[in-house]
C-alpha cells in the first residue's frame, strides 16, 4: 500500500513538474551574478533570464503589431476579421465550425420563413397534432376523458349532419330552414351546457371528498390522544386556548406567590466619609484632565462617554442607569407618579411611542402608593394630575387589569428596585415645590407675551384634549391654577415663546426642568434630538432675555443650571449651539467693522452675557476648545478694534477685560489686547502734555476728541469715593450717554482699571517679558492726576506701581535652545537591528515628501521603460527597412543579371549569325 | 467738398440744391455735437455713457472720412475731440466713472497721443492757478486709466500702430506720435501732476499705482525720487506705500538712498498691525530683508523690534510677525544668538535692547534675547502658541512661506478655530450656581449689582 501511495504522489509531482517546468536550453539562460548573498532574501525575477527567448518573443509581438501598422501605413481601408472565434485562442477548430454553422442556420431560418410554404405543416390525428401526441406532454386524465368524449360526440354529430350537405342523415323541413349561423350557435350552446354540467359534477365530488376527510379526521382524533389532535387541527388550538385563559384566582395567587422575591437586596448606604472621598477623587481626576487639556496635551482620550449626572443626583454613588439588574429595566423605570419616580409600577412601556404617553407627572400627594399597587399602572394612562380621580377610575381599570396578569411577575421585581429612586425624586420635587411657593409672581413680562396670552391658555390645555369629556372639566378648572405637567417639545423658537408666555420666572424654570425630564433621552427614541433643539432655543432665549428692558438677569441666572444640564447631556451639540451664537455675533461685529473701515463697536449686553455663559459652562483653560477659543478671540478682537467714543464703550470694554481675566485666570495665558486696552484707559484718565504726543496702542489714538474721556471734570471731585461699577445699571442698553457722563462713573472706571491691572500683574509675573509688557503701564500711572483721586484709589495705584517695580527688578533668564542630537558619523559596521519586523525602515521626511518621492521614482522608471520601448521599436523598424531594401536590391540585381545574360545571348547569336554570313561569302 | 467755415449768405445763393442740402446737414451735425457734448454731464450715468460712445464714434468716423480738408499731418479730428476732452476734464464735475469707460479708447495710439497733448497744454495752462479737487481727481482718473500696451509692439519692431483715425501718409507724423514720444509726454504730465496738492486718499492711490503703472512707462523714473522721498518721510501709511516704489528705484534704477534701512526700521510701529496695508508691508519688508548680505546687527534689530511690537498686537498680526522673525533668523543663522547662546550669562538684570533708539546699529539688539517670543508661548491663541513653540528647538533650514499667513485676519482665525474638529467637547465639571456666582468669579471685586 505504501508503495502505491508513493507512486501516486510521485505521479502527481511529476505531472506538476512537467506542467510548470519548461525545459530551457542551458545556453540560452543567462544568470546575473549576485555580489552578496543575503540569507532569507527572496529570489527576484531578474536573477536569471533567457534573453534570447524574450527577445524573440518581443520580435514576434512587434511583427504582429508594429509591423502590421508599418505595412498598412499608406492604406486607408481596413480589413476586419469578423469570423466567429478567429481571435479566440481557446476554441478548437471544431467548436468554431459548430458555432459558425449554428449562426448560419439561424440566419437561414430568419430568411427562409417568408418564402417557406410548408412551414406550418403539422400532421394531425383526430384533430390533434401528432407531434404533440408523440411528446406525451399532456397525458390524458380521466376527468378530461369525458370532455373529449363530448367534443367527439359533438363533432361526430356535426360531421354527420353538416358535411357533404348532410346527405347521410335525413332532416326535417324545420331544420333545413335554419341558417348555418343558427346551427353553429346551437352547437356552441350545447357544448357550453355539457361543460357546465361537468363542472358542477366535479365540484360536488370535491365537496364529498372533503367531508369524508373531515369525518375521518374526527374519527382519528377520537382514536388517538388529545395532544396529537391539537396539532392536527386548528380548531383544537382555539379550544385549547379558551381553556387555558380561564385560569381562576387561585392560579393567579399561586403564581404570584411563586415568583415573589424572597429577600430584598439593597445597597448599603454609604457613609458621609465615603461619599466625600469619592467626590474628592472624582474632582481630582477631572482637575487633572483639565490641566492636561490646558497644556494642550492630546493624550488618548477616554472613549467612554462622560458619565451622565442626573439633576437629582445626590452624589452618593447611586446610579439610576447602572442598576443591579439591567439597563432595560432602568429605561422602563423612569416614570413619574405623584411627584415620585414610580417606574416599578409601570411595566407597560413596551414601545417608545406608548411610553411617551405614559410619562406624566402627578403632583398631589398620595400616601397609599403601595396599597394601590397593581391598579396604578393602567391608571397612569388615564389619570393625569389629580388623585381625586383615582378612585373613580379604579373601577374602570379593573377590567383591563386582567390582561396584565402575565406581566405581573415583572411588576413585583421592579417594585423593589425603585424604592431608592422614589426617595431621590421626592427630594428634588420637594425643593421645586417650595421654590414655587416661596417666590412671588413676577409681573414684569415681555410685551410679546402679553399679546399672545390667550394662545398660552390654549396651549396649556392641549395635553388634556385626549381625555374623557367627563373628567376634562374638572381638570381644566384645576389646570387653570397650576402649570401643566406635560408639554409638547418645542419645535420652533416661537413654539417655545408660546409655551412660556404669561409665566413668571420661577414657572419658566420649572417648565424648562419638566421638559428636560419629560424628554429624557432614556425615555424614548428621538428624545435626544428634541432636547437638543430645545437647548438651542433656550440659549437663544437666554440671549434675548438680556435684551429686555430691563434685562431679566434674575431669570437668566436661573436658566444657567438647566442650560448646563442640557449641555452635559450632549456636549458636542451644545458646543455647536454656542458656537453658532457666538459666531453670529462675531459676524455682526465683522460687518460693522467692514462698514466703518476697520473700526468696530461693542455689541450689546446679550453678547457680554453669552460670553459669560460660555465661561461658566465650558472650561476656559483648555489649550484649544471649540467654544472658548473662538469666544476669547472674539473678545480680544472687540477690545483691539473698537475705538472708545463714550463712557459706555469704556464700561463695556472693562467688562470684557474682566471676562478675559476670568477666561485666563487658571491658564494664565497672555492677552496683549487687554493690557493695551487697560493702558489706553489710563491714558484717557491721565494728564496730557499738549506738546508731546503720548505713545498709545491702537485702537487708541494720541489725538482726538475723546482722549480726555476719563478725565475728572472740576466740580465736586473731592467728595467722591471710588467704588465698584454698578453692572446692572451701566451695562443695560437703557444707559444713555448723559446718565453715564459723571465723575463718579469715571472714578469707578479708573478704579476698576487699576484693580484689573493688579489682577493681570499677578497673573503675568512669571512671564519673561513682564517688564516689556507693563512698562508702558507704569509710565502711564505716573501721569495720572493722583491728587484728584480719593485716598483709597491713590493707595491702589501706589500698590500697582510698587508691584510692577518689584517685578521689573527681577533679572531675566537667558534663553536656551534645546540642542538637537549631534548627527553621528557614518560607520562601516553593519547596522544591526535588534527588532527586525521584516519591513523596510521608513526613510525620513514628511508624508507628502515621501509621496512625491515615490511618484518621482515611479515616473522615472516609467520614463525609462517607455524610452527603451521606443528605441527597440525604431530598431525593429530599421531592421525591417534594411531587410526590405536589401531584398529589393538583390531582386533588382538578379533581374539586371538576367537581362544582361539574355542580351549577351542575343549578342552572341547575332555575332554567330554574322560570322556565319561572312563565312558564306 | 469741404467747408472750413460755414458758407456765408451770399455764397448760399450760388450753391446748387445738393450742396445746400450738404450745408444743412453740416449744420445739423454741428448742433448734434453741441448737444451731445452737453449730455456728457448728464445726471444719468447711462446717458453719459451713450453720449461718450457716440461722440467717440463720430471722432472715429471723422477720422476715417474727414469733413474738413486734411493736411498731411492731420488726420485726427482734434477739434471735435478737444470738445469731448474738455468736458471730461471739467473743473466741477467728477468724471472718473467716464474715464474708466474711456479706457478702451486710450489703447489707440492717436487717441492717447491727443489726450496727453491736450492734458499737457491744460496743465501748463493751469500751472500757477489754484485748481479744484475735482479737477485733480479727474486728471488722476485720466492718468490712472491710461494704458501703454506696448508689449506686442516690442516684439514686432515697426509693427502697425493702432489708430482710431486713418493712418497719415507722412512718416514723420507717425514718428512724432510714436509710443516713445508719448512716454516723454507722459513723464512731463506726471511730474506736473505730482506738483498739485493731493489729498490723502488720492495720495495713497497715486502711491499704490506708482510701481506698476507709472515707473515702467516713464522715461526717467529717477525724476520721481523727490516725490517718493517726500512721501516716505511723511510717515504712517503713506510712507508704507512709498516703500515699494522706492525699492524699485533702488533695485532697478540705481537710486542711492541713504539710510533706507534706518527709515524702514522707523516704520516698525504698533500701528503696522492695524494698518490696512499690513500684508503689503510685511511682504515688502520681507523682500527688503531677504538679502543674506545684510549685517547681523541690522537683522537682529528688526527681529527684536518686531517681537517687542508683538506684545501689544492682535493675534493675527502676531502670527505673521512670528513667521517673519523666524524666517529672518533662519536666513541669518548668526542672529540665532537671540534665542540662546552658549557663552552668555544665565541671568541678565535688564534687557540691553533700547526700544526707543531709532538707529538699528545702536539699539544693542544683538546683546538681547527674544523673550517676547517666549512670552507668546503663553498667548491665548493656539495658532500663535504653536508658531512660537518652534523656538524651543533648533530652527531648521527651511523657511516657512510668509505668503501662507500674510493674509490672515482675526476673523479667519476665529473661523479656523470653529471649524477645528475635535473628538469630544469638554465641559466644566462643577455645576454652576448662577451667572456670577461661580467659585473663581472675578467680577465681584469690580462690579456690584451685577446679579439680582
């Protein structure tokens, strides 16, 4: 057996060898000698070749292509070989012929059909095509047998009566009077009649069989067991189902007992210390992250999403989403009932759409939460605000309850989990309620709101429409007094304005919070999207509030937290929203600047507060941040490009300087514009020497109408005291030029300037160019009219000067450049790579450089190849031409030779003749 | 048949009917021209345009088929054209729009010649008079729109001159109207024009077109030297603009300009970052300092001064300046001591550089360091920081392209920051309590009542 195997393998190997290996003449093979043999190196193609063979191959190819072209160069016409398979190497001669023959036949058939006389010739037997019969395609079935019989009978009759004038049968006179048409109609009617008879008969028979089948099955069913029968017939299944559904109370009780959880597992409450420790650790980690971002170090960012912190989080480590069981449960469990999270009660949120309806909040207290138990889950669909309705509904609900028996088990389980939740949500709501009670209704509303107050009423009632008319009345009365609990997610900004129209500040915040909870992303698909659009409106609303008269600072203050929470939910989208807000304002500024030839204008309070909001929500210390970096650039742009024409500009500029300070408070980044601006303000307040122009930085000018903007004007200077600027009054757009034009404000502005400069000085003490940055400031300080200022301001200025002087006296460290590693001399020792990956090492240079290098290399190679090809082509042609001329020459020589020889012959003959003649004479 | 004068009544009687008709036609033509010329000052611009084109068509037609007897020298209907010209160079109406329209006709040699001649005589006439601003403006827009497209002529010597009117047969006439002659006229006209008192915007525009429109077409550009030197000494944006032309004169016409670099050094001022022509200035300054044969102290002075100016400039300007400075240092490796030296002391009590010194040779920049760039490494704009961080390592050989950053504006910087794609947006981890109530709020020390 072993022998046999060996033979087989040998055979195969031998076959393979003989198949792939071509015998070369060893004299034809040329081997390129390698200088160094490298172990493990793949043998390349170029190592040995057969130049003779490849040359002859190339010649052959050229002869087939180039030569043909050369020969046909003067020819216009072309011969195209359209014979089938002529160019196909794979076809054998026989196959080619077969295909050609087939095509020929096909063409013939097409042509022939016009003239062919016996094309449709078909032999029949009994009116049937013989060819059909031969095929046995349609075996005669017993049913149709009769059919045929009928036809036969009919036909026989017709034949007998009609053919040959019907002389075979005798006819009555009546019949003879009938026309041919009538006769034929009769025949048709008859045949139809036969047919219908047959049809009905057949149907009857079918029914009988079916009935027999049924009866048989019943008998079988009786004979066999029940289990089998249930499978066999559909009726049985229905019956069975009817039986099972009739489970009695006992069964239910047994099952509930069966699935009742035995012990209640609960989280150990963490001690205060532990909570504090965890919080500390969390904050420490976040702070470390912040520092990394500040330095602009882009380490591998955490792929996991930032943990969502619910507004209700107590930071005790409890997390709604990471529950004991699973996430799905958590999704189902968020459900508001009586102002508590009552998710456990509600298991009927199978799909998101339905779930949305279910999520409604009840406000009034109901202590019998547990007692009501199961009934409540359905109820939450129906009842909305009031518990008073609960009792009425309980009766109605009882019927529906039955359907849920199967789901009960889950209910029980959920109950346990959600006890904790109840606690949390309870707290938050208590807060909310107290807020509502405490704060009084603020009557200051927007004009717009008043206009659409009626619309507001309607929108309040909207969610109630779907309810029973009976209940609606009661509810409406109640609802008029309090806020609705469900809101449609606003789809446009006007929508949102309608929604909050006529509500006071506290209520508006409540509405925002409720919307946030109603459309919590975990409660349904698309909620996140809704909240994101809502977030956009909220931010826009925030900006609009600042433009009110007076600005609604109180409400804005309260909106900060909801906006922050929404931002936390989807940071990227929020960044987009804020970016758009900032950029639209920047665009406005840009347009103003363009219109005024490079001179800008301080934008309104909304911009200032929006920028402030940015600094609150986003980390301002990041090296690069989607929102804060553009914001900071925008602020610096405003400071650097806006000329100061009035006290308003001074105050706005001071505000922005202060905001800049806040932006860079942690990162200590350098803002040249802010320092230049503050320096300019000092210039505005300083005593000027009319003969000498001060050096100031743009946008300030050493001359102009406004260079004495902050100079104290003579009357009652001495009484004033430097204080803080009143932001609320001064920043509002209502502040007119006149109201700002007084000494107190100027004094305050100077005081603030000095204060801010002190802050900046503290931040920048470590900068190497500290002296160069602040020396103009010191210079300007000495020119301030100090004697006009109150003592505390004088002190402040003196302090600033002393701090700066102290900073100036520090020696500056010389710069050091990091030396690059010296480039080593080239060694002749082999370079040993310890970790050899089998790939060639990448050569230096950037990616683009490498790519261009690659392309250059490729181009060179291709160029070489193309040139070589062209050269060979021309050589080939030259050779061919030479051959042609040689042939022509030799041909000509031969012909000439022949001519000469024939002439010589002729000459010879003539001479011979003349000789002969001479001889004769 | 030509009439030099309208025929008198007596002559009229002798004329045939056809000739009378011709006389009548001439009268109509004259009145048409009279009205059309008036229409050049019409308030409606399209009517102005139309009347101008019509008048020029008349000029062309008369040039081809003269209505007066032509001499050998004169084929161009100069009388008719002068009427148009005088209207276009009005004392009180701003015709600059029509001059731009007129530009297509100045491509014809004869038109250009007559424009220049008329302008020349006009200017000569007004030499000692006070001229209105509008007149100056009109003259300027004329000169602005005058084009010498002599390029094809150069390639084909003796090529056909382009004439609106018929070409005169006399060779001398052609010669006297040649481009070279016109350039002579052009030079005198320009020099005369520059003696007018120009207002600032006009001045700037003159300087802006000086280098590419005037200098190449003037016979001896060195005549412009006085004007340019004066403008250069004015300071501010005007000297900035004069820079280019002066450089061309120095470079191509061997102008010996003492203290060129000193004056350039004086131009480096905080205002350059805010000037409208910032990109142009930096481009030119880079050009002037591109020579590798400049002394190191000079380059160091420029680098140090620009670095100092960065401490008060806007982000976009700083970005340009840093590239500029680093390019300078790369070009002049012996200036790289500004970034650190081996033998120097580790601490310096005071910056030896004297900012106020106007002479780059005396400002001691070589003894100083570029602390300013080091400071800019903590700038608030990430772009600037990344650029400034390059001084931490040895500078390479390859210069960064200044053109890439030259047109950078703050708006573009902001846009760029917005478009930057980052994986995740970081947000503050401490939930806020209100607008002005956060922990590190800096407002409370300066503001009251900011929160209600």
